[in-house]
């Protein structure tokens, strides 16, 4: 499990959990009571998200073992994980994710299996074709976010997560000088992929039925496409806070890159901060709508993750460069 406890991977797992928790907390805060206890939904969604992330991380490390050891010394600790142990842990992680998804029903299990298949496709093909791989990578983040509630109908936060993951993945690829290089044609393909998937999400929102009064009778009225693009009972102004939080990420990322210069170290920083920004984006959506009580759960995750990242960073530095005894 050293691969998953490596600092950027730990941050990525936290980001995946934060996305799933956002869906749970938003649904609980806007729809009221649920047939399941909140602690059960949070636990199951965390296990499902962390399990899928761990499966993808260990699969990637198995395929990149030689490359990581030779070209990316910052990942030397994950590269030392034995293949047999890595295969065992990745299998257990996927089984745990599927089992946790079963708490939410068969459609969640199907979506989990679909995301796992997408992870395999990404590692087998997508990472060698940046124009396809970057979009697929971001799309998997958005899809995994919906495992607790595949029918989640307010997709603007999902679209923001998808966009954020695509921007971060592209920045990491370019700043870290990852092979193969991102050509202009690949960049255009990634943009077209973003437009296609974003358009599909917007289309899905237009297909949501309009809410009916309690005493309504007769056939369901036709949905007004433009109105259905936004939840009728939620003010559009709530998008301001997550938008500002997302823009702040660019300021922080630019400062981190300028401090160390382009290269693998800067890419790892962008990757880590990009993942740690996920709970902050979720908080930006939650606070104005569901209130402080439910939002504090996501805030606690963000705070705990910050402490955990600091601890793991210091632990890895001590492991790689032990403090020598001096007389």
C-alpha cells in the first residue's frame, strides 16, 4: 500500500472521496431524509471512491514500474512495491469498491464496474494518446463521483469537477514533460472531448422532468430546456463561490510552479494541490444551499487531509533522507 500512501496519491484518494461525499451531502441537504443512515452513505461512498482510486493507482504503478524507477525518482517508493502484492491489493480494492457500491443499489454497482473498465482502458491505451487519455481521465473522475447516486440531476458541480480534472491533468502532463508530448492536434482533441462530454451533461439536465405541484393531475408537462439547465429551487448565485475557489487554484498552482520551475517536482505539486482542491470546490457548492451542519463534514475531510498530507510528506522525506546522528 506504499503506492497509495505516497503523498500525491493520498491527496488524490481524498479528492475522490470528497467528490462522492459532495453528492451524498447535497442529496441529503436538498431532498431531506434518506432511506439509509448518513453514516452508512458516507462510509460506503468513501470505500467505493477510495477503492476505485486505489485500483487505478496500483494498476498504473504495475504498468509504469520501470519508467517510474528510471525517469521519475520522486516515485521511487511506489516503484519498489512487489508486483504480487500490488496485484493482490488492487483486486481487493476493486472488490471493496463494488461491495460498497452495492449499498446504493444495482445501478451504482454497474457504474462502478463501468468506471473500473474505463480505468483499464485508460492505462492500456489512453495514457499513450494524450488527446484521448486526458479527457478519459477527467471523465472517469466525474463518473466515479456519481456512484452514490447515478441519477444525480444537478450536474453543474460534476461538470466543474470534470473541467478541473482535465485542466490539472493537462498541466501535469505539460509541466512534468510527460511522454508522449502534448501536440497541438492532441490539445484540440482534448478540447473537443471536453465540449462533447460537457454538452452531453447539459443535454442530460434538459431531460430532467419539471417538478410538479402536489395536487397536479393529468400528463406530465414538457420540460422547458433552458429552465431545466438549472435547479429551479436553487439560486444561480451559488455558482459564484465555487467559481472563485476554482480561480484561486490557478493562483496557487502558478506560485508553486514558479517557485521550483517546470519539471517533475512542479508537476507533482500541481497534481497534489489539484486533488486537495476537490473538497474546497464541494464546500463552495454546499455552504450556500445545505447549511453549515452538513458542510462541516466536508470541511473536516479537507482539514484532516491537509494534516495527513503534511505528515506523509515529512515521513517520506525522513525515509528517503534519514537524519544522521551527530555527536
